[in-house]
C-alpha cells in the first residue's frame, strides 16, 4: 500500500526555499512520521513554505490547516513553521510560526515568533509568544517567556510559574517531572523539589521522566540514571535521545582518528547495542528513535529512511522531487547530453555498456516522446548528473526539444521555486552540430589517450611534444553511415562525421565515431613540438588543455 501524506499545517508564500525534511517526529510504534518541509502536494494550492506533513501507511487521511500569523503589511504572509513537536499518539502538536528567511534573515536561524498548541483536528489549545515543549501525552507543556518559565496544563488551560526567566526544558507526561537547562548545571524538578546535576557536556531526560542521562564532571563518559531505583549505568557513545521509558538510548560513536560516525541503539536492560544500518559514517543531518524504541528514522541526501532496529534494516520511505537544472548546451542528434539535477536518488555511480539501454538503475529519459539511451549516472553529491544519448531519430530541423527524466522512486511532492509545473522536464535547443570536448575524471583536462590508444593522458602520464594523441568529444553531428541509437560505434570501417573537426593551429589527422563507444567521437591530433607543461587546444570554439612534458 502506498504511503499516505497528510498535510497538517500550511503557511506562506515563498521567497526562499529549503526543501529538507526536518524536525522529524513519530508516534509510539513508528507507524506515523511527522516532519516539516517546504513543499506542496499535487493539486494543492497552498504556498510552499514551512508545512508540517505526516507520513503513514493508512489509506485515508484528512487535510487540516493550522492558523498563520496575519501581517498588517498587504504583501503576502511572511511566516512559516520553524519547529514542531507531536504527542506520541499524533493527536496534539506544538509548533512555532516565525518570519520566513530572506536576504537579511538566514534560513537556518529561527527568529522570534508565535507558538501554537493544537489538536490534529485544528482546535487551538493555546497560542502566544514564547517557546513551548510538549509532553509526550499532549496534556502538558513547558512555556518559556521573558517573564518566566511556566507549566501549561492543557486540560484545564491553566499555567503555573516554575521559575523566573526563560529557560526551556523537557516535560514528562505527568507534568511533575521536567529538566531545566542551564550549563554547567542541569536542574531536574520532580515530586515538588529540584535536583542539581553538575554536567560537563549536557543532560537528557527520557520522555516519561524516569531516566536522566548526564555527564558527571568527574567522569569521562555519559551515564544513565534510573530515577526510580537511583541506579546508574555507563552509556557507550554520545546519547541523542531515548525511548519513552529510557530503556533504549540512541547514541553516536565517533572515531577520534577518522571522525567516522557509528549510530547505535543501546538497550539498558541487556547492554546490547543495535547498529543503525546505512551509509552513516559522515554523519546524519537528523535521526530519531521511536518512543517504543524499535523503529528509527533518519534523513540522508534527498530521502528519509526507516530503520527496523532489531533487524538492522533501513529502507527509503520518502524522497524529495528531482529538480532538473537548465542546460545551455544544445541537443545534437546522436551525441551525448548531460542532465544535471538536484536530489537524484538513489546515490550511485554507474555506466552502461553498449548496446546502451533506455533504462539504467531505474532512470529513464524521454526526448520529445522518444526513449533515450541512459549512458551513465553520477549521483554522489547534492547535484547528480545523468548522461544520455540524444536519439538519432530527433529531427535536426526542430528548434527545441523537451527532455523528461523519470526516476526509479517518485516523490509525492511537486517542485519548488521553479514556476514550471513539470520540474522533471527541461527544454533544450537543437543543433545539427555543436562540438564539445569530454573532460577527464578531474574535470581539468580533455579526455585523451596516448598514441597507443590504451593509456589515458594524465598529469602522472602526460603527452610528449610531437606525439600523436587521440582526443574525445561529442556533438559532431551526422555520419557517413547509419549507426543505431544506443549501439556501439563500429570499428571496421569506422563511421565518420560528414564534417571533420577543425582545430586552430593544429592539424587534425583523423576524425571518427569512437569505436566501441556511444555518442562519442575521436579526433587524432599531433602535439606541437614547442608544447611544454600544458598544451591549450582550440577546436571550433571549444577550449581545453592537455598535460604535456618534455623528455
């Protein structure tokens, strides 16, 4: 059954977008996930900025809009959801509305705003200035205001002053146990009295108020103290959060030499650790543990992953929409074309062997209705590149074509700042011929081989003055013999472009469709005898360098 997305809160027209999944929260068993994203569902006319979404496997959902700040300024509303908490049953939410980011206010710095506590059905339980922390059962909240820190009873809608000054903490379901922050000491209120914990690094309290994690000043590591039994045990690594009753603790262990991260769930009753699977060594933007302690969620790249803690499995459950970047290069029939995009998922690098298929690792490209061979995928950073061959069937007489990219995992969201209703489609001009050098792996030099057609020319193995070398490029246009789209170029006799390549000041000895490759041409040139260090090559308005050294 497909996941269902429930929109829980909407505010704002967009000035700037930060489409990360953030502020992850979930219900007790992890069957429902809540998060903030600057996004919009298809068919919804809500602004893009700062909504709270819920992801669940149920087949029915409702749309509930929470109120927003109304400005006196006639300009579009300029507030967004900055932070959010939910009760463990997903029925009560607290959230902070504040001005959206712009050139003056950075996106990642939350300004002062107005807090709300509301039921899932939209009923507002409390609203006002300050910051709030919601209890796990949604019955109480801590309110930090300049005048003091208060405990809100959401059943009676009363509040009680706890201490002077604003100092936000964590509150337990019974409303009688909470942790007050303030370094180097942390103050725990329970049963009508305060306990002080001198802590070097920090302190964490379990949602039910039964366990406190802290770093004693005379100890080198974290400890978990059961407040009911007054017993303590050491905690491996750095705690991030605990399950509802403190029995399981989500931790991060960082290697001091390599700085690689290892995320684990530590069971305090058995001292067993469960590793969080996935490529987490470089750290995760956000990770949470379900109140029940059996499910975890984390964000990585454009995806949210759901983890079965005991089975040590992780699977992506939600991805951001791919957003294609415009490419000023023309599309030349038979040649290579680069599709660059944000949020390509899954992250991988792979290259197809001829005959090149029209689907690679689940990605497909459609050029004016014609499937195009997908030559390679390089998606290991925020911006990925999918390289395709423009089908020979695309008519050169066209002035432009539309190129659509289909990803293996579709996002339920629409695009962001792009006004186009199809963020997975770009428009490209069409040219009969537009030569373009191919670059090496470092993107520094022209892709080239030595005279033996075997060794790549690199800084470590440069060309020599007078050597005959072979450079690779694309976009040379029609051939003297037909070669099917996606097929490897023939060897004997080779296919040749109707118009050979010309270069400034350097004779081109031969130009062919590179045998065995798809959409790539090979030109043979001689390195000038005076070249040394780096040889600059200019061919039909294309410029590039070849590393050269003297014997």
